[in-house]
C-alpha cells in the first residue's frame, strides 16, 4: 500500500509539474501536503486541466460534490483519494 | 391549428442532419418531451423532442433522409384529424445550395463537403451539379482538380497558396460570427467596478463548501442568470414583415471554455431553475467536460444569454465578445489589473433589442454580488 501511494504521488507530481510548467511555474517548492490552489503554481484554468488529467488517468469519474479541498486539494489528498477509489 | 416541428440546429457546424429513427407514427399522441426523431450529425446521434403535447398529423421525412436544419419534418395538432397545411417535403431535393459559379443540389453539396471536393472540378451532366455527378466522379478515381482561388478575391492580392474546407470548429465559429453580422446590430460598452466585493463573496462561498475551484466566475454568471430576465436581456428580435420580440421562458446560460485550441460555449440549460450552489456545480461539471473535449452536442446549444472571461490572460483590458446566435447579450469579464486600476465588466449586446442604458444598468447591478445567497 505504501509503495502504491508513493508511486501515485510520483505520478501526480509529474502531472502537476507539466501543468505548472506550461504556465512558467516550478513546483520544486510544493510539498505533498501543500494546498495546490494556494501555492500559485496553477491558475484556475490550469487547476481544472490538472483535475481533468488525473480524473482520466485514474478513471475516477469525479462527481461535482467531490471537487473539494479535502479530496483533491493537495498531492497527498489526491493520492489518498485515488487509493480509496481503487479499494471501493 | 397545426403546429410545424422543424429540425432544430443541433450545433453550429451542421446545416443538414440525417434522420436515423422516427419513433412516432401518424396518429400517435405525444407529450412534451417525448422523442419524435433521432438525427445524426457530424459528431453524434441526437434525439429531438416534442416541445408540446399533441397528435402527430404528418411526418414529412423518412429514415435515411438528409434534411436541412429548419425544415418542417413533422406536424402536430391538438386533435388527430386537424388539417395539415400544404408545404414542400423535408427532403434535400427541395433545398438548393446558394447560387454561385455552379448551381449545386443540397445532396451534391453534402457529398462535396464529405469528400473535400471542389464543385468546379466535377463534370456536370446538366445545368446543376447533382449527387449522381459527384458519385460518378468519385467512382472514376480521378484526382480532384487543383483548388483555384475563389473568384471573389481581389486581383491585387497574391493567389492563395492553399485553400481547404473549414474544420468543424472553424465552421462553428464562422456560423456564430456570420449570425451576428447578418442578424444583430452589435454594440459594446463596459463599466468599471471594484472587484473586492465579488472576491469576498466568492471566497466565503468557497470556504463554506470547501471548494477546490474558485467559484467567482460561476457566481458572476449566476448573477447574470438572475439579472438578464429582469432587464429584458433574455430574448431576441425576429425580423420580418411583422418584427417581434421573443422573450425566452427560461435562461440557458452559455459560458465559454478554452480547451487547448478549441473554444467551447457550454450551456447550462434552465439555469434560472437552479439555486446558486446547483448552478455552480452544474457549470463546473460542464467546464470539466469541455476541457476533456467530451461535451455532448446538446450541452453546446440553446444559449439565451452568454458569459465569457479572459481572466486567464492577465493584461487583457478590453474583450469584445461575439454574440452567440439568437442571444441579445454576452458579458465579458477580464481580470482586475495588477496596478490597482478598477476592474472592468463589458458586454456585447444586440442594439435591436437593448439600449446602452439597459446594458449599463444591468452591468452596474452585475458588478455587485447579491445581498443574500439565493
């Protein structure tokens, strides 16, 4: 489980890095628990694109009510959400 | 009196659709919302619903027919034995392409578009280019003649190195701007406003619900949903011998989403029937579907008022948007300047329906959030 979470975190970090890179931002200073919208590495449109990418990658089929800080606000939260979805 | 049921425009790209299913028959009783046709467009199969109760009096097309948008395909009556007006059948043979250097039947035009052919390159068997002419050319296997520059290009311009048919998104954009050019009298104005009230309102809304995304633009759009009917901006003008003003019964909010190189107008249907939170959720869902290029055709049509934002591109001070077809108002939001100057809300409006005063009053109200959550 830990290995799986580590792997997902690494994947998410790559996806976030790509998305932020398109906006000229570097995510080197973004910790796993940092709230992504507060870091400024993504604007609102970039955040939307990021969420769509992870939704497609992990086949999350996200519902509107799941678009919360608790579920998707940080890389760590997203990794936990993905793992919980896999177990469901 | 018998009511004609036309083939609606499913999306801006398609001037014709193919009938693939007719689940009703003459004499059937239908209710508003019942499926009466299924049509195939370039992108999907879409169901067409009856807009009111009635009896099917006549069906003017058949499965497999390609019919032009706007053609009467079915007649409904209050009773099953009402007389049906005499009119042309909904078949391509009754529709002709606009006259040009070559007269072309609608069926032939459809084939030309499907195969990216130039009408002038196809031998004709008669005065008009027919589908049979195009099919014979295709079967011959001859390569199409090189594209020639359109005859309407000015002589002093260099000859076009390459011409090609428009892609569906390009046809959609052309259709939109042509509608405005040919139907609306577009005017634009803007008002300055202090964005802090809206920023605080949106922040409180997001904090209360622990939202991941800023709801600012969605909340602005929802405010527009409420204001547009109050300010008589949710309608359009129908010109003709007896001009009239059509006010839509509901507000369908069109919201632009840039997804890569594609610009979508996603539409929240019946937006006025939703509360604020439900609207924000629904629009968020449509935005995600747009970014994923997964909007259904029905999610991109029927806007009665529009909202767009260039907030992503800071430094854009003025944005004069195009009116979506059959709307009278498109509000444009831009990001507040970093230098402390006031933010700007602009709007393109149809001057046939709205005065500058109407739009100023609406924008001035839009510049402030509602006093209470709705």
